[in-house]
C-alpha cells in the first residue's frame, strides 16, 4: 500500500486502477474488510441508479414511496460504509505492524504486551466487519425490491446490486469467523460467536429470496425463447397453407 497509494488522500479518492492494484499488491492493507465494504458500496450505487431510473418511468404512488424510502436508507448506509472502508484499512495495517514487532522481539514480557495490543485492535477490526455485515444485509432486501418493482429494463443493474450486497455479507462473515477463531480464549470470542451464527442465518434466508429473482428472470427468458422458436416453426406452415389456398 505504501508504494502504490498516497497517504494524503483517502483510499476511495484514489484512482480506481491504483486502488485495485493496491488490493492485488500482496500487502495486508487494503484487505478483505475494505473489500467487503467496497462490495457494499457498489451495491449502494447500483440500487440508487435503479431507483432514480425507475422514478423517471413510474407513476405508481406506492412504488414511488417505496423507492423514495430506499433512497433515504442509502443516504445513511453509504457514508457509514465509506468510513468503515478507510477504518479497516488503517487498523489492519496497524495490526500487522504490531504482529511483526511482536515477532521481532525476544523479551517474553514485550512479546506479551504487543500480542495483547494486536488482539485488542483485532477485536476492534472485527467489530468493524460485523458492522459492515449489518449494513449490507438490508441492501439485499433493497436489491430484491428494486428488481421486483423497479424499471424492468434495468434488472441487470438490480441483479448486480443484489450480488454485490451478498458478496459484502459473505466476505464479512468469512472475516469475522476467521478473526474469532484467532481470538479463541478471549471473552470477545465467546461473546460474539453467536452473532456470527445469526448473521449467517439471516444471509441464507435473504440469499434464497435473491435466487428467486434469478429464477423468475430465467423463466421469462426461457418462455420468451420458446415462444419465438414456436413462432419461427409455425410461420412457414401458415405461409404454405396460404399459398395452397391461393393455388386452389
């Protein structure tokens, strides 16, 4: 990260290609927590786009109210995810620094102090990721809503938003479970392991609903193709019958 990105500029204000290169540079930061937040931010932007385009197309009052409510929710979600993106990158960078310092010292007391500081900061970083998951779970619902009631022509955007939100939550759950495993023996792990299970259960329910959107669109596609194929087969038969009648 040090060689690729400016320290004077927020990570999300950096050029996109440089930020992506930083994720792939083999460094600890920006890492998986920031990636989870980024998936969520992409979902936010896509949902917002679908809402705005759909509001241009509909006159249905209930749909307008629903889309307006979603846009209001996004106003709070987006800055929170931006903050967590930056926070995770900073804090995990510090965790890695403390771990490296711990591994370099020989004095057991110093090692213990550094290990404790690293674990305390890891707990904070894990809290950040739990918050990312909590923020992104509702985005799956919002994505499903705009898929079902938004402008049909932009359901590709709705689907991408749903996928981004699911990716954010799934990534976050990988992270928190791994961190809690590393924090075994600390009160934090015992106090939060059930939170992992609850968030996983919430994801499974929402994921099933999201897959229903894909199944419904696939059904539309198959039906459309079958109808077109049927018309293509029948049309020459009608033409033949017409010519036969004319010749009579």
